[in-house]
C-alpha cells in the first residue's frame, strides 16, 4: 500500500458496521516508502544519543520541567518537525513513520513523548492543516526546529469531554481581529510560545485563534502538581481582553470545532501507536526480571502463570500493533475519514499499555513499589493516557455512534418496517432480506488470507455480518434513544475494534508469509492464531451480552447507592 493508493470506502471501520469488507483497502499490509525506514532509524538513533548525554528523566521530574536546551537539541536533530514539509524545515515523514518515531520515544520516557506529541500532534498540526500560506511561513519554520513550542488550548473547567460547549468568548472586531476572554485548564505546553486556542463568537460559532506568549491580557497560571508526567508543562490559562490580530485567526468563523476535532483525530493515532509500542518495553522488563529472579528453586520464568503474562503481552502487542499500523497506512494511502479508526487505536493502545504495565509491575513484586525503580514512574506517567485526547469511554461512544450512523441512514431509507404494516413494505423488505442472506453467506470474504488462516478469516467474516445484524437490532429497538444505551454502545465499539484488529492481524501475517519476511514465521503465525482466536471470543461475548445481560440490575444497584449519598 502506497500513499494516495487507497481503494475502499471513506472509512473502513464504518463500512464494517454495514456488514461490508473491502479486502483491497487492507491488503497487502502497508509498508513504508523505500528509504523512509532508514530515515526513521537515523532520527531515532540520533535522538537517543543526544538524550543519553543531556536528558535525565528523574531530574526533569524533580524540577517539574524539561529544559529548553533539550527542545532546541531535539529540534536541531529534526525530531520536532517530523511530518512538516522540508520547505518549512521539517522532515516530511509519512504518518506511519511519524508513529514509528513516537513509538520509540514513548518507551524511552512517557513525559518527553507527551511534550513532543503535544507540540507536534495537536499544537503545530492545526496550523499545518488549516493555516494560510502566510501563517505557515510565519510559524512552521520556528516550530519545526524547536525555536518555539506549540500547545492546544481547548479544555475548560465546564467543558472537558463535551468540548462543543466551550464557554470562552471571542468578540469579532471591525478590523478582523478578535477580543478573547475566558479560561482553559490542563493545557500541555501552556507556558510556551504558540497556543491554538478555541472559543465561540457572539453568534455561538466556534473560532480557532493562534495566541502567542506575551500577548497583553494573556495570563499563565502555575504548573499543575500532577501524579505523573511531572515534567509536563501543564497549565491553567486565563484570557482578559486579549486582542488576537486578524493574521492569527485560523480558518473562517464557524471552522473552530472542525479544526479541533480533525486535529485530535490525528493526535490520537500517535498516542495509540506510541502506547502499543511501549508494551514491548513492559514485556522486556518483565522478561529480564523473571529470567533472573529465582523462587522455589527455579526461575520465575518457568511458572505457568508467569508465562501467561509474558505471552499475553507478546500476543496482544502483535495484534494491536498490526491494527495501529494498518490504520496509519490507511491514512497515508489517502483514506478520507479516519476518525473512528484513530479513536479505536487510542482506546485499545492506551488500555493495553496500562494493563501490560500492571502485569509487569505484578511480576516485579515488591521491587516495583520502590521509588528508585522504573516501574512506579511508568505507572504514574501512563495513567492519564486513557483520559486525555478523548476519555476512553467517550471514545467508545463515538466509535459506536459513528459506526451506527450510516447503518441508521440505510435503515431509514427502508421506511418503518414495524409489525403493523408488513404488506406496504413487502417489496422493499424482500430485496432487503435477499441482501442480508448474501451478507450472511459471503460478507465480503478474505480471498487474500494465507491458507493456514482460512478458518480465522471465516470467523471474522461471520462476525462482520453479525456486527451489521446486531447494529440493526439495537437501532430498531432503541431508535434515537440508542445514544443513551451506553452499555450496548460499548459492546458494539469493543466488538468492532476486535474485528478490525483481527483483520489487521490477518493482513499482517498473510503479507509476511507471502513475502517470506518473517525471521521466525512459526512464532509469528502462533501469535496471529492466538490473537485472532481470543479476539474472536471477545467479540462473541460482547454480541451475546447485547441480547442477554444484567444491565437493568446494574442500573438499579447504582441508583440505590446514589440515593443513599445525596449531595
């Protein structure tokens, strides 16, 4: 798969909810353009050499900040303008290569990767995507080399996950400028130089403004004292009649929310892939400890329950790493709508890393609880990953509702097929049933899958059909109220994610076997088989719970508890 070569629906994941599989969109498994892997490796090696000599993560944590000289050094290497065109001083890397770099630095130090990611993934990105030529020429060269750092100011005291209802106000002036008032909180790189800031104008339209450090009326609060990521420059920002000149207005009035959401869609991909990549660090730490630590006369590594944790990390990393980089490849190839896919990888990646870190912590025992060991810092640093750039439960709702939307549109075209009017709908219904039977028998198919994985392909094909049928069922039962049925939405989102991950795994292993690229094809095949089998079991379990569950009892228990704790 090469850039601008995408052949498939606008969103591969949304098509799954319709019961459609488009093999040409996901096979062969995407690869970097020739020569780009060498560039990635050189950048990572140069960055690691520089940081080994200049950066102490514990010292940065103690000081509560990362020294500016670190950013200048990283910028000189080229690590702060990875995707920016070379014309602006950047590296011009693909999305896949960008994610590969972040995978390495998330494992190196989560705090450093977050600061670098805020700068590039969500701080600089909206200027790159939506800025005028003049804005790009003015801001991007300095941002690319670390002379200036960027942030993204969206979250407010009363608008977190519900970002649409931000309360900051920007009043348009006759000269095209805006006067900005309001406050933001939890803003990464908040005391730095360039902050893409979001507000609403007098008509309630969302606007995006480039606020620069030192503007009159712009007040930066003290850094938050946080559990982890303690060297992250996380700030509370206040705007008192800040005049933002016309040349710092990003996009047109009304574009602000679109700019914010498209930026976050892109940022979630690097956060998800970085998290998945860091699972390898957890695995390596656990392997080193369990091989060297002896109990009851044998290495910990020889006990079955220890083996199970190591194998789980290896197997889950393989499958979700395949999903992450399939999505990155789809973005590079030109898939136009990837919001659902990046939400999937953000949820899956950040939670996988959290559970892997807990397993590694458990295997290390009491040693992991000591402050001078790496485990406790990693655990503190990554705990926020499932929260920022879209809280994971909110992202699950987004995945399910976005996936169901085209299915709902299709069902509405059929009209009301309720039991009271079967004759009026007979002709439409007959055609519709015929289509469903066709999907049931051959819901897209996977003719490109390696023969050894034919059974796994058959299972996932059936699950794609069942995703469609289950989506129909919940839409017919709940209608517009489906948005309130969060238990069911979560099940659909998790089922769809595991289906996507199986498809990605099948693409990865089939491409690897076909090209003879595996160093240990037996091990890689085993990983793919186990991942697909377990993911398929999770999918079936979620579908079964749609029809038979204890949701009403859970609701009753929660309300009883709430009633006893009135505030």
